[in-house]
């Protein structure tokens, strides 16, 4: 019997080393190298010859690019417009998708209510954490919502099979017997294989099980969805190499004290990673939010300072975001800078621009910034709204409720152009805004006659301040 090979793997970037080192040579992190026993008969490192049934060629042999057949396969419609958008148009057959999120955020609920709506698809739901009775009780509670049913009456009597198992070999046996179109594994941290002598959830178990499932998905054409846990640091539990193995990584996030849940694509080999899906948690499951702008804006903003409305874009969808700021005198020697849903370093940069280019002294002021609704936004077009909200709170001067802004702020105090300005203007007009501040560079190619909203171009931060506060 061949002796197992011992290697060391960085649990952050997946770098391998034959000996232990204190600092990872790839990512530079300290104490991240973990011991990993790679068996000689490893599922993910098998040296035996395998053959492709479709091409009749030995795998690994070079193939001329002109001989490769690249027919586009139809994607699986998941019956959920938000999930389809994040996946890039649907689930690709033979793909391996990882869905991660904090405990209790709704990962299992999202997947279960989605597979209950699939038509003409056999689904095998493998659970290593819950019993079949618990899953049945949840399925009865998840009533489908009308917007995804196209007028049909839906029931939970779909072709869904429940399997409570943690052994990977037994799971493969049931897959061969049932021949499903989609396999759901909840969760990957509970699955173990007999080829690795370690406890479930360990580095070696997660790595070998994921690599084996990827090989099975590609060879058999079966789509597999893995559900993974999130550590207290906010990263997926297990080695970072797990994210390198799968085809797509979806992050399900949100504060449990808020009703909204955000589905993001961190990695997607078959689509864009800038798409965003928004759900509302209700007692009977997750409801798709098709128009988040109306839900993210406060109805009564009249006379409130420190609030500015921005038009951001995530993926291809624009929506209005309420930016809230609070500026107060620092009670202690060092001023505080606190952000929720926005990058703190970006806020510090904008405050420095205000002091250097516009002349507002905020070094002795506490600044608190919040993106309403529990969202986390990375669109740079939010810069102008952040500055407007900070100045509004600092001077206790409310901004008109029918005014919105968009624009990226540079270090010289200039308002830089943003992408898809016409979509942003159309979204603002649809929600009833009367005036919108945009970068002057974006104003050049716009036909203002087709819009009823007043468009105000601004070149500098100082101009935007005069337009907002007079």
C-alpha cells in the first residue's frame, strides 16, 4: 500500500508546500499553512487514464482548436429571476456552484424554495445537517410566490428527492440509481470520503470532496449546488482552494435584523460577477424584490438633514439608494470615522477632498455614514451623495426630497463621469425625482428633451455644493 504524502496548504490562497513555512510565499499571510495528507489514491489527483465519451479522446491530449465542439448548451431556468440574473442567465449543466452565507441567513431556504419550483427536473437534495422530516416541514412552509409562477397554481409535489447522508461514496451510489438533473449538498462541511482519514469539515476532507464532485459534475453533466458556511471573519469555511475548484461562488449576505438579503456573485466562470439579487425575508420564505428603489427609500424625508439620494448600478440594474450621514463634534481627542455598507477608506478620502478643495474643516468632527437598508455598495458613483449627506448634516441643511445625485469624486475635487448615465436618469425619473446632478462630462452626449427631469451638470464639488445648498 502506497504511503500517504504529507504537504502543507495555505488555507487562504491554496498555495502548496512540501514543508511548513511561517509565511505563505504566495499571499504573504502568517501561520496560514496547514498540514494536509494527500493519499496516493486521491480522487482529485488520480493518475489513471480517463477518456471522454463525447470526443473519444484521451483526456489530457492536445486537441486542435478547430476540432473542439463548443455548442452553447441551454441553461437551466431556476424559476427565480434574481437567481438567474446572478448566475448569468440560469444554471449551466455540469457546473459546480458554491453558495455561502452566515448561519441562519437563509441559504437552505433559498435553495429549497428554488428546487421546489423546477419543472421537469429531478432534484436530489442531500442533507448532512437536517433530517428528512425537518426538510419536509420547511417545504410545507415555503409557499411559492405569484410573480415566479406565470399565473399557474403551484404545489410542492415536484420531483424532489431527499437524502440524509454524509458519506460521499453512498451519495454517488444514490446519484447513479436516481439519475437526477440537479444535486444539492447541504452542506459541504458535513460530507466525508473514505479515502481521507480525517473528520468532516477538515481541510483535507473539504478539498477532496469538492475536487471529486467537480470531476463527477463535468464527466456526468450533472449540475451540483454546494452550500457552505461562513467563518466569523466573513470568509467561506474551509480552504480558499475550495473557491478555486468550483465554477461559481455566490455569497448570500445581509443583517438578520433587516428584512433584506443580498445575493452576490464573487466568482462566475459563465457570467458577470457584478450582478446583484435582492430578496425580502418573510415568514413563508424569500420574496424576490424586482424594484428595490421603492423599498430602499424613506417615504418621509421632508426636513431631515444628512440624507442624500444617489443612483447606483449593480450589474445591469440601476436603483436609488438613501445615503445617511451624521456629523457631530468629537467628544474625545480623536475624531471617529464609522461606516456601514460603505468603504471606510473611501470616506476618509472624500473628507480630505472636502477639507483641501472646498474648505470644510471636519478634522475635529465625528462622521458616521450609513447606507440605508443594510446594503453594501461599491459603485464609485455614490461619492457625490456621500459628500452631499456629510455637508447636509454638518450644516443641518436638508436637501430637497425631489433631488438626487450621481458622480465619482476625484482627488482634485472634480466630478468624474460615471457609466450608464442614461439608465440612472431613467430610474430617477421613474421614481418621481424632479432634479438630478450629474457629471458635466456625461451631460455632453445626452438628449435632454427625452427626459422630463431637470438635469444639472456639475464639474467640481464646489459647484455641486452651490446647487444643493445655494
